[in-house]
């Protein structure tokens, strides 16, 4: 469901972008397109539309306020509209509902708990029942999908700074891990070297013993005091019995 909602958002943005390009020579139709987009129940992102060259042609015309409306829906709230309503066209009921939804999203960006008093003030709602009906009917979507808002230039810069810090921390951590791996490889090589030196010494000792045996002769080596022959003689020599004492 989340993928379907994201795909629907992308399709709507593409649809309105194509319409804007086709209507670029008609300011009244572009203004009507802005009205349609900001009233659409499934569209919550407007910054891409705001950046379209076709819509920028409304600047300086009698329909320039449509750009201000589109900018309001991209970054603003109902409270922003109320404070500047004298310079903006009146909103349709669908636009008011959409702007209230966007206002809730903006409030939810900074805190997990939204007091009723604050919501009632921000959404221009007079009683708790009206507020709860709006939240339940217009803001409670499936948990599988969450709607986000467009980022203002300042928010985008903050996000870039945050990601840059995260990237720096990740690079430092990666460097530390690489140093640990390098140390482990070095210690492994040292252990291998010590093992090889030990094995070489054992092999040299074996060769030395063999060379000594070959040099002095096998029988001489075995008959040396403490050698194997002495041990065999001691083993087979009969032992004397002690005589009982008188």
C-alpha cells in the first residue's frame, strides 16, 4: 500500500507537470491548474510543481497570487494563510481541508505529542469534537504509509548538514574498523612468522640429531652411556637376592 501511495504521488506530479507544460501560454489556465492541484485529495507535495518554468510565467501577472498559494501549500500552514489572507485569494473548502492536513504534518515534525489546545488554535477549530472528527476522518491513514511535506530551503540545508555529519562519523568509524583489520592482519603475520621459526628450529634439531647419528655410527650412539644398550642390559641382568641376616 505504501508503494501504491508513493506511486500515486509521483503520477499526480507528473500529470500536473505535463499539463502545466501544455498550458504554458495561458495564465488563466495555469492558475486553474494550481487550484486543481492544491485541491486534489491525494497530492501532498508541491515543490516540484513550484519549480516548473511554465508556472513561473505567472510572476508579474494578475494571476501571480496563484504562485503564492502554491508556495503556501508547499511550505506553509493554515496559520500562515490566516495571517496573510488579505494578499491571497479565498480558498475553497477542499483547499482548506488540505491545508489543515498539511498543518498537522508540520506540527508533527517537531513533536510526537500534539496537545489539543495547540491543534485547535493552529487549525482554527472551535471545539474538541470538531477537532477529533477532523483528525479521525482526515488525518488517520494506514500505518503502512505516512505522508511527508516539502522541505523549505532552510530545512534542506539543515538536512544536508545532518547528513554531512553522519557521513563524517561513518568515515571515521570505517577508518577505525580498517585500522583494526590491519592490526589483526599484522598480528596474524607475526604469529605465522613465530610458528615458522619454531618449526624451522625443530626441523634443524632433527637434522642435527640425524647428522650426529650418521657421523658416529648407529651402534656407537646406541651403546653410549645412558644409551639404549645400557638400558637393555640393566633390564635383562639378573638381580641378586639379599641373604637373610644371621
